[in-house]
C-alpha cells in the first residue's frame, strides 16, 4: 500500500471523516521539464555546479533566493536533487534556509524526507533550524522523518533541538507517526527508541484519545509495545 493510501485508510479507520476532504500531498520536486527550463542559479543548483553558483553570485545581480513557479529557491532545488556542492555554495552565499516553497517545505524537511543525512548535516551546520513548522499538516521535519522510519535523520534532528512533542493538524506527534504510519520494523523501532530516549511524551494521545501504547497494541507492534511499557507508557 502506498503512503497516500495508508494515510487515507488510517484516517477513515480513526473515524475522523477527513480522508475525502483532506488531500494527502507529498513534496513536489522539480519535474524533468521544469529542470530543463531552468536558468541561472536554478539550473546550476539542479546540476550541482557549485563553481557556477559562485560565479553567478559574484558577477550577476540574480537574486539568491529567486523562486520558480512552485516557490522553490535554488537551495530547495539543490536539496531536492541532493546536490551537496551546490547546497554548500548557496549556503555559504547566504541562501535563506528557512524559506518555504508552495507546499510549505523548507530545505531541512526536504532533506529529512529524502533521508539525506549529509545534506541535513550541511544545512544544520549552516544554521538551519530543526524547529520550523512545515507542510500542509503543520508538522515538523522530525514528524516527517519518524513517519518514514529515517532513524538517522531523527537522531540528527533531535540533537539539533527539534520539538519532540509537536502536535500536527492530524493530532499526531512524531511518536504517534512512527507507530501508526510505520511498519513496526527495525527502522521505525529505532525512531521510537531515539524519541523515547530523548524524553518524548508517551501520554499525548491522538484525536480519538488513543495513547501511543494503545496504538502500538492495536497494530500488533510488539517491540514498540515493549519499548513504550519500559518507558512507563500507559
């Protein structure tokens, strides 16, 4: 089952009545046609040409944070493409790492969803925040990473001060998303372990009042149940 279908099914199963009204929207990287039409810093970012970025910034008046039709800056484009040399050059020139594209994603959340640890480290080292509220779900990079089982990303974001108990507009925390949108396997277990070790709440419940422990039991995630019980969850 795709992530879109899984979320829709969960919404229906929770009796929220939102699956039809709330479109499940993922990040939208540049299409091949969009990338082919890019010019200036956007094309240099897409290609990962850090030298061209440095040259363009030094010799032209092109705006460092120029937007494409979807609100993507060159830094967004480079992050989507995992072009670390381009990201490094843009960040060194002062690119706005807090900018949100039209889907309300910043570069940190884009790197988190892509499971791009080197890119995330570049962003955090340049001063990017792990605390921004992003996406149409009013979530965070940490919630997105926990949902996807990106345990290394989760650990980096926790170390960078990501809010552990942020509640998105689905009324889910990172702990809850690791459980209800995860597969209960090793990487989602590692996400939950990192969150619990960092002190994330085990008592914040979903909109229907289900605690993380109840949700893990309902889904048969035995290893997660043991972790939560050991952490004092009820």
